């Protein structure tokens, strides 16, 4: 079935088996080599014990019963029962061991992926949807769990079983064994056809599931817009189409399975019929005993069961190869921003000076980078990132967000940055925090270039309050100190009091122990911003950075915040990004940015006295407010 795959498709399957990927997957079993060896031994013993039963049946029919030897018959029955119990014990312990292995490998992989995702830079997250990353750490890892717990080790059991059955049949009667094996070419043909069909169906299922999940995530996130514009019925119709496509793909897969297994059963019946026909004729002629014939019938039934299992494990292997390729591509990705090999520490008595020197920055290619490649081509640097530093005069000029920006924030100074939307104000913070790396120029904190500082030290020195507040679903206390053992309850209480958050926290049923729900859903936007402000203050940073920090609070709360911050900013270097000019009039100095450039600089009164951009912004905002 041909179909055009779109941006939802990141499930393109590679080879059904890749020795390179498999070798790398096996590395995760190395710490558990003893358990793997134990599981293989158990499978070997279980397979060996399982093929003894038909052999005992042959002895009973050919020796004990014709000789009327009741004692031998009873002994054979006891041995048969004991072997059955042994097979049960071996399989039970083996299942426990392989399941434990799968869970341990899954634990190790998830931990490694989570660690990697924490290391990666924001540029990576700009290009990769959160839903796709969640798939890596959940469903892709779960697929590998199935491989390790149900496929990779247990496949030895199927192979052992086939080997022992073939050996037993050839040892009993080679001619009758060859007659039985005559159906194997047809079995191989059926398995080949089945694998190619189910591979296509498997790909369609994953593609349709990705489309449906993306649709659901988008509609639930934007449910207010859906309800506001009465789009429920239209979206329900679209979801039915996607759901029906997903159902069709599953039904096609089920159809293939429904055909394959009866075909194998039919071929098993053909093999049994050949045994009865050829073996019965040989028995009439005295060339084969009835015990051998009965044993062959039992072996034939057991012989085709592992073949069915191996066909199913092929599909498991196919999914595991696709999942492992996506996981390893993520694990192999190096962060674009890393600590230098040799880093420096902040000097004792660091004052909090910030200096930008001729800084240029562009976000580069803004197209979403598909994991499998094939996206919009762009010039890339040595790390595989879009190269924003294209020489002037070349065909592709970068979209500079910051252009030759230079300024200094003196220790203890309160500096404000204003400008139109898109002027590059927030980008200044992103560069200061090393969320992104400038292409040209340099940024220094306390006289040290930030790339020479450990990112952990740099970010610990800066307290940041963003306009887009993120709160965790845990308590107020947790959201202020983020689980840090260095911040006690008294310090949390002081921070809440300083920003004026204490009154609303005390009104909560459980006070500071109150669980806030997803993204702080139990609080208003203004209350969430107050908590974010308290969080920054609780960590007692040397530099305080506010990005539109009071944009969503009412006038009363804003006044309380400004009163508290005026007191708390004393002795701290403060950088305030603001759109509302009323919030920056008390700043020591104001920088006015336009299209990434610094166009004006001075105090509020000095800038108003000039006929420049700041005065235009001021007149526009206050004219709108008056209207």
C-alpha cells in the first residue's frame, strides 16, 4: 500500500536486522552476563527435557506393553511425570530471569536517556517535539524490554527445541524424518510472505498511531479554542477518519496473522498425514514400530510450534531494531553547548558584573529537524548544527537576532532592556544563561568569559524569573526550593514573605505543603508568577534577571513585588527585560533595542528628553493606556 508520509512519520523502518545495532544492544546485557548464562542453560535443559517425553512413549509402546512389563511401564510413567515437572520448573525460573533482565535493561536505558535529555541544549528541544521524546523513553524502551524478556534469550529455547527434535527424529528413523521435513520449504515460503506483509502493516500502524496521537495532543492542548469556536463536531469527524485509518491498519495486520497460523497448522497436518501414510506403510512391512510412529507424530506437533514462535519473534526483532536505532541516535547526539575541558571558578568577592562585547547571534535554521534526516538542507557546523556564521556576501545570510551588541552592567546596577516585540530582549538572557551560544563576540561575568565557566556555576549565580512560568505538580515548598537540601523552611518562608506570596499561600488548605496540580493549575497566573519570583530569591543569586516578570499580575500585586524587589536588588546586579515601560522607570539605566541592535541608552528622564525610539514607545503605551 503506497501512501504519502508527512511530518508525523518518524517511524521509518530500517533493516529488519542490523548486526551493528544488535551488538550495541547486547552491551546492555554485559552487566548481567551471569543471569543471561543461567537463562540460556535453563532453556537448554527445558528443551532437552521436553523431547524426552515422546522417546519414553516409544519405549512404552515398543518394549513395556508388548512384554507385559507393568513395572517398567510404571517407571516410565513416573519418569514422564517427573520430566514434565522439571520442564515446568525450568520454564518458570527462566521466565522470571528473562523478565528481570528485560526490566533491568529497561531501567538502565531509561536512566541513560533521561540523563542525555537533561544534557542537551535548548536548540535540540526547539526542533524536537516533546511527544516524540516521550516516545523514546516510554514506548521505544518498552519495545526493547519485550526483545530482552521475550525474544533475545528465549529464541535460544526455540532453536534448542528444533535441534533436539531433528536429532531425535533422525536417530529414530532417518527416512521417516526426511518425509516429515518435506513440508519445510512450504513453511519457509509462508513465513517469508508473512514477514513481508506484516512488515508493511507494522509500518502503517506506527504511522497512523503517530498521526492520531499528534492530533489528540494538539486538540486537548487547545481545547479552549476548539470549544470557543464550536469546532467539536468537525474535530470529531477528523478524529474518526484518523481512528478508522488506524483500525484498518490493525485489521490488516490481524488478517495476516489469521492467515499465517492456520497455514502453519495446515502444513503441520500435512506432515502428520505423511507420517501416518509413510510410517504406517513401513510399519505394515515391519520396517517401523508403532512406538516410533507415535513418537514421530508427537515430535511433528512439537516441531512446528517453535517455527511459529520464531516468526512472531521476527516481528518483535523488527520493532526492536527500529526502536534501538531511534534511541541510539538520541544517545549519540552531543550537546551543542558543553563545559570547556578546563573551566574557571568565580573569584572570591565576585561582584556580579556583566559585559557583552560585540555579540552577534542567529538561531539558524528554524525548520524542525527530523530525526531521520531529510529535512530542509542548510549549512552546518562541525557539531551538525546550522551554521549561523555565514560570511558576508555569501548566498545564505543568517537571520541575525542580535547584531554587534555591546554593553556593561556594573556591579549592583539595575539595568533595564526595552524594545518592540522581536527586538532581541529575551535572546540576551538566553545567551547570558548559555541556553544558546553566540556566533561572534563574547559575554563575560565578573571578567570571565562564560564559556570558560561551568554551566552549573554560571546558572547558580543567576536568579531568573521568566514570563512563561513553569510550576511542578508538587507542593508550594517544593516549587520554591526545587528539592534543594541547602534551602530550609525558614528561607522558603522568607522568600514567600518578601514577594508578598504569604497571604495566598496561607489561604491554601495545606499551606506551603499544598499540592499545586499540573503546571500549578490550582493557582492564578499572578500567583504562579509570585512563586516563581520567590523561587529565584530563595536561591540567593548574585545576579537577578527578570523577563517580563510582572506582566500577568494585577496592579496591587505588582506594587508589592516592586516594593520587595527594590529592597532585595540592593547590592545585586539586576537585569530587567520589560515591555511595559512603567515597570522600568526606576532603573539606573535603560537600553533600547531595535532589530537586535542597541539604539539608545540612558535613564528614563534622559531618554524621554530625546526624540528617539524610547520616547515613541512611551507615548504609544501611555496613549493606549489613556484611551
